[in-house]
């Protein structure tokens, strides 16, 4: 029985935790994933293989991971955050020497039972460590230069290890996620003003270095930028993906061509129609209505997750949930901007929709951590 002097509810125990899950988020995640299975079934000409069936199996495993993680006390995740971060750094180093190459970069580790992309894992471990760091740090020290420099190093180390794979897009994404978590922790906005003030000079330097012995990016990365600025420069080469993507988006119209009736996707004009460019497949077959419906579901996941973060009285739980929500947002925002030609083409999957192993499992593990923070959060007594 709760004492009348206790201003908080007790943390739930055992199977009572099932009732404390953030069920709206969980049901929305399941709904989104089923939408993805439908699209993967379509692009395989009405077959569960080779994409929909493995994706369904991974998702079922991922849902079990969510439930397992949600039952684990949130303090456990705070204690292991540093070791999880070190493990992700170790895996990034191993990628440089033993990684599997693909798409012009060496990003994966072949573990036989799964091909793991450590850069996906590091996004989660980075948020965990930063949340634990700011939970430990006294609030009055949050904006002190020394205590800002330490998390900056924590962010830059994995970002640089990913950039030299080379994977500039994911490296910048990791940096964005880390900086977002620092902002949510209450670091003075003057630091962020200074960072944004340096961006024009950094971009100019990177562009001037092209063709020099000291150029910062690889040639294929510069070609991606050229394609982003003007896809018509090489419509049958580097500009082919985005050109076909825009055609598919436009051909869907308001209501779409119909399930399994998309010409660009079904006739294989659209490359990677089951991974990075799956959103265009969806938009072609289900039109504007289908695309905006998916965006609304994503928006609801963001809203319910942020409400969970804001109502969490634990600083660690708040930052963990809010940081993971920003991570989820960055996935679909960048992917959709990419396929619409609003951002350079980078290897960012559409969350819960695109075919993939490590991205799906790591993303669901992130939702499991959010559920753990939600279940074990301290609630005001009403």
C-alpha cells in the first residue's frame, strides 16, 4: 500500500509492468512494420521471399527484445551504458580491418548469423552514455566549458571512425544525434550558435579541397553532392536513382496506381526499391494519401514518445527517451528528404519499412529502452 506521504507511485513489479508499457507507441510500431511487410511483398511480385518473410522474422524477434528490455530496470541500462559505448567503438575499429565492403564503403561485420552494421549500434550506445553522463553531472555544470568538452569528445570519436569507413552521411548523423542530446540536456545554446557559425567555413574548405592531395572527401562522395545539386549531369549514372525516384513519386498522384501496380517499382526502373528508396514504392502504389498516412503514424510515434520523455521524472530516463526519439526522427526525415531530392543520397533506411537486419533490430532495441524508461519512470501520485 502506498503511503499518503509518498508523492510518487511505486515502480511496478513482475507482470504488472505489462500494464505500464507505452502501448500507443508499441501498437503504432507494429502498425508501421506491417505496412512495411506489405510493400516488401509487393516489390517481390507478390511473394513473401526474398524480403518480406525474413523481415517478419526479424521483427518478431525485435518485439520480443522490446518486451525483454522493458522488464529490465532502467538503472541497469544506466550502469552498462559506458560498456555498451566501448563495445560499439570496438566493433567500429574491427570494421576498419575485417569489415565487409558494399556501396563504396566498408560498413558491416559478417557475424555469420547476421551482418551487423556497428554504426547503427553506436547511435543507441551514444545516447545511453550521454544520458548517463548528464544524469551524473550536476545541473549547474552542464554548460561549463570543461564539462561540455568531454561529451563532445564522446561524440566525435565514433563519428570520425564512421566517416573514415568512409560513410560521411552516417558520421554526420551520429554527430547530430549527440548534439541533439546535449541540447536536450540543457547545454547553453551559445555553443550551438558557435557550431552553426563554423559550418559555412567548413563546407567551403571541404569544397575547395576537391582535386587536391589533401581533399577531405572521396571522389564518389563529391559525385553524390554533384548529383544532389543537379541530377541531370549524369541521368544514367550517379543521377539515375534520384531521377527514377522523382518519377515514381510523381506518378503515384493523389491515390496511387494501386497495390502491386507501380510501373517504376514493378518493372525495376527504381533501384533499391526494397531498401533506401522504398518510400517511393509506397508513394507510387498508394499515392499522396498513403505517403501522408505513414508520415502521420511517424508523427504520432514522435508525439507519444516525447510525452513519455517529458513526464519522466528521472533525468536519465528523460534524456534516454528524448534522444532515442530524435534518433528515430532523423531516420525517416533524412530518408524521405533524400528520395525527394532535398538531401544527398545516403544509406539511411526508412525505419520499420526498409528491408534490413541490423537497422531493424537495433531500432527495436531502442524502442525497448524507451519502454524500460517508461515502465520504470517515477510518476506523480494523482
